[in-house]
C-alpha cells in the first residue's frame, strides 16, 4: 500500500518500478518527522533527520526510560549495529537482533524497535534492499552519496515549501501536526515561504497554498486510497474529506483515514480491499450508499488504474 501511495502521485509508474527504485536506494525508508516510517530521497535524508530527529527523540523519551535504555546502552548498541553492517552488508532486523544479544544487549519486542529507531534517528542506518518480502538495514553513509549540508533555516524553509506546494491549501496547524515540528518551528518555516505562496481565509481559517497549473485543468478526485495515505494523514483537520451524510459510527473505534477508502469527488465514499492471486487481483468495494451511474464509472476507472499499477488483471 505504501508503494501505491507513491504510484497515485507518479503517473505511469508501477509497483515493480517503485520496488526496483527502493531496492536500488533511489527511495529510502526510515523514521522521520513523527515516530513512524517515511519514504525519503537520498538527497533529503540527512537534513530531514537533523531537523526532525530531536522532536522524535523527545516523543520516544518515555519509551526509552520504560525499556531501560540510556546513553551507555545506545552507544554499545550503535557500535554493534555499525560493525555488523560495515562493508556494504544488508541485514534483517532479526539478524541484527542476534548480533546485539550476542554482545549481551537485550533486544526483544519494543526494546529492539527502540534501539533500531534510535540508530536511524542518529543517521547511522537506513533501509537496505528487500530480501524477498523482508526489509533489511544498511549503513546510511555507505548507502547514501554525500550531500551538501544546509542550515536549519534553509531546512525549515524547504520543508515548509515542500509541504504547502504538495498539500495546500493547508493551515499552520496542519503543517505542524504533519511534520512533527513545534508550532514555533512551523511558524518560522512558514514565514520564510517564497512570495508565490498565497495566504487566504477560507471558512474562517487561514490557509496557505501555491497556485498549481495543471495541463488538463483537473485534479485527481476519484481513486482507491491506501491506508495511512497522505490524503488524510497530511492534515490535522481532515473534515474536508468526509461527507456529512456518512455515519462514522460504522467504524466503531477505528479511524477511516487509517483504512483503505474509496475516494469519489474528493470525499470518502466507501471502503475497499484486495486479494491478489497470481496474475489476477480481486477488488472488493463497499460503498457507503447507492452510486449514480457516473460515480460507478468513476469507481471502475479507479479500480482499473490500481490494477494497471500492480500489473494484474481484474478478477471477474
């Protein structure tokens, strides 16, 4: 689903092409911004880590204490991880776990996750190529070419510009929530936005965006949204994607933006799931209400687009 999130935004891309880019190190995966996984380019990983890792560390502080992790243990675990990966090795988490335990460093469950995330935040490791369906780690300095160092102000300005160019109209609070930055840092980034970014009050809220030019004058309003997609996760206020007629009690304790949703006319219109078998994929859709003929056609096109991305035909 994470690859499909990229595919939705890269016309003509495919699951295989993105998988290949990931395995070749053109796309990296690490913990950035908030304590969660993010895809990032080699050119951006260092300055983004420098900017956002301190905030992630502060969020993780309770877990570190709870797991009995301190500077001494992190120093020892970092040394083991680096030594294990030196020379271009790419190892699975379980293999690094075994190396840590061999050096008498307890590394199970949450504790292992905290040790690995800390090594990522320190810029020691990042994703390596997949081994089958499993993920490996590699040393960042061996996998990522050198890049020019930029100042904190440059990083904040670049971060804000990237966000509002790709996700605007959005608010300052949206940016802070998405980025994991403090409101002070987010405000400083917004203050450095170039003049082409517009500030406009919409329904009493101050929004920021950069006017976009589309060759066909249209945005993508109908698609199969992956779970945890930026279409919902990119904002603190997500009310714009909900249709007021939808009964959200259907989801019980679940949040719709964490699930696979059908998006029609820009709003959540139902759920979907897939079953892949060999060269075919079965797509099951559950609309929240009757669909007009036009919306049925839009949904059929969305399904076809996903099937083309994964290189499968629709199972009838």
